[in-house]
């Protein structure tokens, strides 16, 4: 990196992936400015990031749907090198029930951000996308060339539409975009100072597992055991959140070094390995030494049977590879949950 630390705006930076990415950015020598409306996180995370890295990032509690507030942040930081855009609602099931909430928040926030970036002449964006853009793929593993199918949920559709908006803007402007299509991030930072902290009932499997193990929930609900998979439960590509966070740093460096091959690039981020819900529960039981109480219940709206990534493109072109295995992911999530319970955070 150059002698001047580069400054990056991280939207949704107190959230799960945003907080881990902020840590990795700071440890790679970047200055970070976070904007977050705290709709699914807490500002205590800013202090925890500071504990890990030795310096707390700048933080603004604003909503990206408030364009004037966003403009003020850009005015206060005229030297931004780029933006990593996480801020979005992300619960698949809720998006099916409340589609307008998702379309309004996820799309208006992106449009405002692009508008203010253009005015401020900030042209680099790493976009937080999702493997949901592929729907239920015809063939596995999923490559970046796999067709974009009709989304299974309004949430997935907001990611598809966002990518279309970004491509349209990048075609006619100086905007450069790297869209990272995540598979299923789990786990927590090795310090156990930051991790996945859902507000209310978790939508994701691993917080449900850890909260059940610690006694916060009576049992894990396994949504369906009649899927077209070996044990009947959904298969996903689980990736350690720290591995995922590191990919964002690599993507930002690729942009700033002007190594991109086209104005918009796409990378699948996963491990390349599928794990069923029951296999994930077994892995947790193994590392924790606990038996979990779970109940098979009906399928959840918006869930696909199985999906995992072909990661050759990210490994080759991005020069990034997931390092951590499923057991490490589960153990780190469990240590984080235990820290939360002990109230030491």
C-alpha cells in the first residue's frame, strides 16, 4: 500500500460481515468510516473493533435512505478511496412477508449511495451480493457464468436488481464495481469480540444452533427434511466470516491497483463444499461436546434445495481462498456465544 493510508467507507459496518471486514481493512492499513442505522446491530461493535485493532473506526449512525445525511458524511471525508456496501435488510423469510420494506430499503439506499458517490467523485465500489441471485441452479457447483434465475425471494431479487443498477451505471460512468456473491457466512472472529448478533429470533442456522446450545432457545427448527438431498435437509456452502472479510480487502486492493479486467466483475465466495443442515448440527455437537435438541418442521418459503460454489474464479483471478473448515467455523461461533452469555462484551 502507498504511504498514505487509504480511506474506505463501509456501509452496514457494525453488522456481522461489515464488522469483520472493518477489522481486516484496518489490519491491512486502511482507515475506515462506518455508516450504519443500527437496525440489526449495536454501536458497541465500534468499540469491540477498536479493542481488536487498537483503533476504533469513525462511525456515523445514519440511514442510507436519508440522502442529506449521507451527503454530509462524504463532505466530512472528501478523501474516500472507495466504498464497501453491505447495508441492506437480509432475512429471506421476512422479505417474502414484507416485500415493500425490502425493495424500499435495499434499492433506495443503493441509489442514494451511487448518487452521492458520483457527486463526490468516488468511483470504486465493492458490492455485497449473494448466491441467491442464482436461484436453484440447474447444475452444481455454481460458477459466475451460471444463469441468473428468477429469485426465490424479494431479498434475492433486490440483490439481482442492485447488480443490474450497478452494471447500468458503470456502463455510462467512471464507476468500477466488484460484486462478491457470498454463499453462507458463519463463525466469528478468533478474539470472540465480534460475531453474528441477530436482533430477535435468528433467521440463520448457526445463531439458532448456538442460542439453543446456550439455553436461549428451546430447540432448533430444521425447515424441511424432504428436499432433494442425501439426508433430506437443505445443503449450503458455509464459509468462515473472516475468510469472507479478507476477500473484501483483496477486492478493494484489486480496484485501487487498477487490476480489474472490466468495469464490473463478479466473484463467488464460498469453500466449494456443500454441507447439509444435519451435518452442520453434527459438526457443532462434535466441537462443543453437547447434544442439541432439534425438531423437523415444514419447509420455509424462499429456500432452495442445495447450492454450493465453484470458487476457481475467485481463487485464480482474485487470488483469494477460504482457509477455515466447518469445525473451526462452529467452534468460533460457540466461543462468541459463550462470551455473549458471560456478559464480557
